[in-house]
């Protein structure tokens, strides 16, 4: 991620990056899930935000 900590968007919005803590937090907020569920979604669906969101919805792994 860039040095600009005021940015809300990830460095590459076309890829879900679970290896950067700031981006992990961003994607978890965006998809409404916990980190372990996001890791699973990226593992099984790939790093495309669309694929990750679809996986999370299909598996109903939203956080309460």
C-alpha cells in the first residue's frame, strides 16, 4: 500500500490483497466478513473482488 494513509481505496482495486493489513481491513469492511472468511474466499475464488463477493454471498459467510 502507498505511504498515504488517508487513502480509503486499496492500491490495486482490481485485486483483493489479504497480505497487507490495511487492505485486509478494507476488504473485510467492504464485504462484511471477518479476515478468516476473506482468506478462504480468496483461496477458493481467486483475488477478483467480484469473485470474492460472489463466493462470500454464496457461502453465506458474512459476519454477524
